[in-house]
């Protein structure tokens, strides 16, 4: 199944609320409150459209959504974007889908005159593969905020410059 073609979808549909919930839960990494934040971004996009500032890329294989990413411009900056979410169905992880999704986000951000992409994650042990993924995709660790999410749970920020 890994060699089956991937297509991208960019429009958000009402059914994506449940779909995003299922994808994020399937990873086995995120707490319930984090899952709800992912769902809220979909709801915000559905309610406000493009003015919400949330853009989505859904990766589909054989008509089934197997991963997604959400990004958007950072207010009061020129060309800086946040990558808010990237999740791949647990059954499909390790097949390069995350790299395809992040590359597509980078392409789209570049097309919107994006210069920098920032992404944050936790330093908890279960996020070690996530941190390695960002490094593998040529993101640099830009900052660490100790005890950010909770005592002993630092926020780690990664950055990638898209233009010289």
C-alpha cells in the first residue's frame, strides 16, 4: 500500500471535523485537550473561511484521508508562518507521508510569499520521533522554553527558512 499514489485536497468539508479527530487520536500521542484544539481549527476554518488564517492540506490515498496538516500566517509578521498540525494515521506512518505533507505545506507557504516556517512541539519523551522528524526535514531548533506546557514539559520551537 505505501506505493499507492497520494493526492492532496485543500478544501475543508464539514466531515473533516470528525476526520481530523480520528487522525489525531490514531497517532496515540496527543492528549484529549490537544485533540480538541485540532478539531477547533477545522471548525474555525469552516465558520470563517480564509479569513480564519487556517489552511489545510489533506493527504488522500485511494479516496481515504491518511494524513493532514494545518498552517497559517503569523499575525503582525511579514512572511512568517506557523505549522500548527501535521498528523498521519498511525497505520500509515513510516511511509514518507509526513515528508510529503510538510513539503506540500512548504510549497504552498512559499507561494504565499512565506519566508519562515515555525513549528512547536513538546520535549516529552513521546514527542522524540516528532522532534527527529522536523530535524530530518531540515528544520533547525530555534528555541526551548522550559516548563512551558507544564513543569518539566518544555516547548521546543523549530524553524525553516524558505528564502535566502
